[in-house]
C-alpha cells in the first residue's frame, strides 16, 4: 500500500458525491418551503424539537477533522491523545445551561454578536466580531480544503472538482432551505456518521484481539500507553479550552440556542455532548494498534483512510467516504448559515443599514451565503496544503473569548474594559505561547490569561449591568 | 617465454583487480544502498516521540520489487532490536517512542534475495519530551481554570433560578 | 513509566462503541417520538 494508489475508484467516488449532493439539495428544497420568513430562514422558526436539536449540535461538532485528525491524535499521542479529543464534548455540556440562559435573556436575539454588542458595547463587539469572523473563515476554508484533499486521496477525484462540488452542494441547500435545511440534513447526516463509525469500529474489533493487540503495542509503541505522556497531558486542557472557546463564542452554536425550542434547548445540548463524547475513541482506537493490525502508516495525514481501507477494503472506503462527506456537509452548511447571519445582522443591519426590513434582510442573507461560498472557493482554489495549522492558530483567539462570554451571561459586574482587555491580551499572550512553546499550550495559556484579567477587572468594577438591556424587543 | 609469463601474470593481476573492484562495487551497492531520505542527516530530535521515516535506494531511482527491513535499537530497552517495518513501502510514520536515544537502521534485498549484513549508516533519533516541571504547573493552572469555569456556570445558574423563584 | 492498564484501555474502547450505538438508537427513538407528537419543528 503506497501513497500513489487510491482506495476507491473515481467512478464510485463521483457517483456517491452526485447522489448525496442531489439528495441534500432536494431535501433543502423540500424543507425550504417552510423558510419564507426571516425567522424561518435564519432560525428555523425558533421551535426545533429535541431530536433535530441534539442531532444538529452533534453533527455540526463532528467535522472532517474529527474523522481525519482523531486517528492522527491516537497515533501520535496515544490513549491520552484520544481522551484529549473527547474533551471537545465538554464544550457542548457546559453550553447547555448557557443556552437556556441565552434564551431567557434574549428571547428575540439573532446572533452571538448581538449579545456582545448589547452586553459590553461597540469596542468589545468589534474585537469579538474580528475574532469570530477570522475563526469562522479559518474553519470554513480548512474544511473545504480538507474535503478536497480527502476526496482526491480516497477516490482520485481531482482536488479542484471535489472541493468545488462540496462547496456547491452545501451553498445550494443552505440557500434554498435556510436553517431548516441545515438542521434537517444534519439529522440524517448524524445518523449516517454514527452508523459508519460503528461499522468501521466493529470491523477493527473483528480483526484483532484487543488484549493481544495491547501487549504488542505496549512493546513496540510504549509511549502511546504512557499515562504521563507530557505532550498528551498538555494537549488535554489545551483541547478542552479550544473547544470551549469555539462553542461559547461562535454563532454556529448561538444560532442553535436561538433555534431550538426554549423548553428543550438545555437538554438538546447535553444530549449532543453525550452523543459526541464516545466518538473520538470509537474513531481513533485502531490507530493505537496499527502495528498489531499490521498496517504501515506511510503518511500521517492519511492515517484514518489507510486503516479503514485496510480493515474493510473498498467497502470501508465507501463507508469512510460517505461519513466524511456527511461530516463535511453538516459543518459547512452550519457555518455558512451562522456566519451569514452574523454578517447580515451584525455588520449589515447594525452597522450599515439599520432601517432594513426583515424581507430585505432575508434577501441580503442569501446573497451573503453565495458570497461566502465564493470567497471560500477562491481561497481554496490554489491548494496551499492542509490548513489545519491555521485552525489551530485560531485557538488562542477563541480561548480568550471564553471568559467574557461566560461572565457576561451570569455576572452584572462583568464589564467592557475587562472583556476587551481579556480578549486582546489573552490572544496576544496565547499567540506568543503558540510560537514559543507549541500549539498544545496556546489555547490553554490564552484562556488562563483571559480569566485572570476578567476577574481582576470584575473585582475593581463599579458596573451593575441591567439584564433587560439584552431584550431588544422590549426596548 | 619469460615475457609471456610476465604478461600473463600482469594480465591475471589486472583481471583479479577488476574482479575485486566489481565485487566490491556489487557489495557496496548491496550493503549501503538502502538509506533514509527523511529525516535529513544522521540525527533527528523530537519532543513528541514521533519520526516520519522515508527511505529508498540511495543514488538510484525507485527500484521495483525491493524489500526493505527497518529496525530500531533503543537505549535502555531490550538488547536486541525491534522490527519497525518489513515490506515494499518506502515510508513509515513511527510513533510512541520512549524518551532517550533510538538508532534506526535499514537494509534491502530483492524479493527472493537475502539481506546483506547491516551497514554502518544509521539514523539516531533523540526523543526529549517537555519537562514535567513545565507540564505540571500548566496542568494545575488549567485545572483551576476549568473548575472555576464550571463553578461560574453552575453557581450563576443557581443564582438566576433563586431570583426567578423570589 | 506508568502505563494505562490493559483493562482500562479495553473497557474504554468497548464503552465508546456501545455508547455510540446507544446514541444512534436514542436519536432514532427521539425522532419517532417527535414525529408522533408533531414536535419535530
């Protein structure tokens, strides 16, 4: 098995891509009938039930990274590496009570930007929007690029065509169906993802005796089972805070907090966390035993596909192809929708044209989705390589936003100076750590710095925030 | 006659010399031909216990049907070596190495051939993990930050509920 | 060096796979419930 061969014939790859593409767009059209109003298009009518609500949060959080990077974490950092990845689900658990609080405070809110603007004021809002848009674009671009690279490696589909196809499908169904289509397809995608993961895991188990495999791997790759592996221990909290930063600040999650029915919103996020929790272990454990399975990993970036292909042959490649396509779709559509909301509501309506009507804003939203897709496509076109590092680069930025969001939701004394300082200083010192000590310390240090500053300014603060300011409708 | 003898002797010497040179060349091709192309150089330092190895026949293009054997000798572990990879691939991502020095060696043969003796060339990989003296304080700070975060949310939520009841 | 015990590693892996399977079942069960009570959206 060498690097040049693809696991799947291009014909099969294209057939899958087109079949699923048509299905998603068809479903988008079907659900899109409901999304005529602005509330319907942006927030799926603010009445999404528990099944769709938890599935959409879970599926959005399963990105192509979860499928592709988790096995790499297992191979590089062993058991702790996989456990470190599972901590990303903690973000969903902790966001659950926050989502209920958000719904109470902002019954007619639209975006996370709305919250920061009303809670802290315009300076904090600008810094926050900068961080959020940078992170969202990095996420979007890294996924589209990873998608193109994976499709090429798996099925020999030309990078440009594969990447374009993924983006085109996602833009189309988000455009015609709004958040209804995003959430509906997310449900189907999450079921497919979970079943696919189980299939590959069971195939791996049937190929080896876990006990024997453990004995072999402990001999040949002892550090993978080291309970005190330094890099992995550091990445534990780093990953956790990166995850907190991503979930707490990003409009992808806030738009779901606004979209899911108020009564079940907290439960939906907790359940999503529970659904997500076991995924890294189930996806990545075979990477711990690649030696015992007799699989030679020639290229670290292809760890997952190499193992799945070896375990299940072309069936495995088909399963993996579909799972990756679903995880790409479920995250790219959500990001397109949530980021266009942020641009439409926070930038266009609040900064450029405050008197815009709901109907116009819905039209502007669709234009922004097309624009976002186009910009992403243009950035991805010259294949500059795996943009994973850019995403990790965003770690300190989002980590620094954790405390302004959390204290802003619960503490009256939390104030604008603290929010701005903690985001700016947290990001700066986190970035320094990124270059000085390595990526596995950046988010951790950014979050800690941000905590110290937030608490310091709260202790000195004379602010007593009036919560009713957050309810814009009342005003 | 004498001349003829001398000529014969010199001729046989030349032939012998040529033969020796050829066998030496053959031997060197077989003994020292396979080598690591990545990482570059004779030593490699890592802080995460992994090393991406790429190898091939040095000086010649890719050779079909070549079987490679890569082994590792590790300081402080077993006396004998451990098999890293054997087969026709020309790369392997090695991970899970303990802290310390590891020597990697490679040799190759034709599919039905016999391996030559191990050559002198080797790759020395030094694994030097981050000092636990840095790890523990950072972990501690992370744990504190985590616990405070949970408390903020849980207590904040409780305070809100209490106010709603009141 | 402190190693993760074999039992812990094996238990973690099996727990993860079982929990994932339970997740699919829960999702499907919930969607049926939501469809019946017309609570989907």
